C-alpha cells in the first residue's frame, strides 16, 4: 500500500527544488549579453540548453501538481487509464506517474 503522506513529502520537496532551479535559470537567461559576437554566440547556445532545462522542469512541475491533485482526490496510485493500482516499484521510480507501466506504453 502506498504511503501517500511520504510520497506527498517527496513530491513537495522536489517541487521546491524545481522552483529554485527555474528561478536560477530565469536569472541566467536575463543576464546581459556580451558585446563580442563569438561570446554572444556561445551564450546563445548556453541559453538554448537553459531553456530546454526550464521547459523540462516546467513539465515535471505540471506532473507533480497533477499527482498532488490525485492525492487530494484520493485517486493517487491508481492508473488514470485503466484504474488498476500502479506498482510500488514504479511509484518509487516515478512518484508523479499517472500510469501503470503497460498503460504508459500506449501514451
């Protein structure tokens, strides 16, 4: 049986970590650009990496928020596709997953 309180603590901790990381990324993206063309080109490549990390972080925040909502609804740990119980092993690895392994393959 899933310990929802422990999972909630884990997810809230991850949310806090992601929020801090996204604020750092935003700050780095807002830094002034160098006037040297080569340096600016290198900075732009770095910005693309930061933007990608930011996008991934935002997607993870959405998944965590959805998992927290399922906890509030009392449906956490049940697959949103088939309703069957998501295995503890899977929740240990992906605590924000809404799918059983077999249903995730279809998405």
